[in-house]
C-alpha cells in the first residue's frame, strides 16, 4: 500500500511539473506597418494558420495608415497587456528601437522582419538578402528597357530599411552592369505605402521626365498605383514598372503590360516563420546557422549576427501569374 501511495505521489508530481510545461501556450502579437492592405492581409493568414496549427494565441495588428508613431503606440499597448512575444514589421526601424528595448526589458521576446539594421530584437528574419533581391529586380527592369534610358525609383519611406536596401541593390547593379541607363531621381520618391500616393508620384514623373522608360518601386502598393497611371497615359509599350507586389494587387496591370513584372515573398509564410521563431526563443531552443524552420523559403537560414536570411523570393510576369492566388 505504501509503495502504491508513493507511486501515485510520483505520478502526481510529474503531472504537476511536466504537463503544464508541455501545454504552455504563448500570446504572440504580429505588428505590421499598416493594417488593411493586401500584403498584410496575406500575412494575417499565415499568423492565423500558425495559431490553428500550434494552439498559441497569435494575432496580427497594425495602424490604419503607415505611421511610425501609431505603430509605436500599438507596441506600447501590447507591452502593457503583457504578451509573451511581439513580431514587428517596422515602418521605421529607428522609430521603434526605444519601445522594442522596453519590450525586451520587460522579458518579451522580439522578432522583426524587414529590419536588418535593428538593434533591439532577439532576431531579425529576412526572406532573402535584400541587396541581391534589388539586383535581380534591376536585371528584370533592364531587360524590359533594352538596358538603356531613364528610370526612377520609389519607396514607401526613406526610413524603410528594407525598401532602401532593395533600391540600393538595384542602383548599384545598374551602375555596374547597365551604364546606358540613367537614374533621374537620386533620392527615391516616397509613397508612404499608399497606392494613391504612388499613382500621383507616377503622374508627376510622366510630366517631369517625358523620356522616362522605367520605374523601380518598393512598396507592394506602388506597382499597381504606377501601373494605373501608365495605363491611363497609354504608355504600356514605352514604360516598364517593376517592383515588389502581389498578383492580387497587380494582376490587371500585369495582364495589360502597365506593370511588367513583380517580385515578392509569401507574406503568409513570413508571418508563420516569425511566430515559429518567437516560440523557439521563448522555449530556449538554440537558433543556428543553416537551421530549417519548416516553412517554404526558410529551410536553410543563413545567419549574419542577429539577422537570419532565407531564400524565399518569387518573380512573376503575366506568363506565370496564374500560379499565384494572392
């Protein structure tokens, strides 16, 4: 009887100590640049899938417009709520540094995306090397421009680290490989991740540079905004618009030729991968060079300091756009 009692006590102790640890569920918030646009709606799908697959409470939030101060306020609110982890796609990495430091000081795990220069994060997870992505987009733009002529560049914001790296990668490739091409905007135009603003920027470019042959955009909303302006002007055969976007945003312009090509990574996979990485850190698991997160494009991560690079890029024209439903 004493042995049975001792056995039952051991079993109960194991249940108390082990089962809660195994069943531990975390609350993870993903904070994006701006809520309600197609790119981050797709990311929300990945976050929801992660929650469904794992049982963790994972959700996505963001400001109604691309505004660094509003994004900081959301993060402050999440800190007050005591979430376990915050995954952030910063509108301005510099602007969120202080609030992310506060989060880490409070014991909250911080994972960022599109912020390779971030200091206050456990890890920054990138879909790929941003300069290489920019170079590939320039190769595509150059091919449509016949490797000569005037082109302009456009970013969501000059403070958007990833956008600026993409454009820098493109401009460096142009100067190295396509000397007959000429950049007409030494400083990229800003569109604040707003499709209407990009449309207005494009109309202004058409007025200012009548010999313009191409535009390298950065925000997902910029290519369709520029495409609309090109389409309205009937210049599909004269101007090439190339940049990151989604088929759901650019399909009609890819079809008409007003946008020649887009490049992207699946935001759903990025959202899922960020959340998975956050849980790894919360559970004290080792993050290593060459690690496989089990998410497409994030199967052989390259580590550079606190930045992890995947190989998740995709390039789409009207010839293969039917392969993507987002």
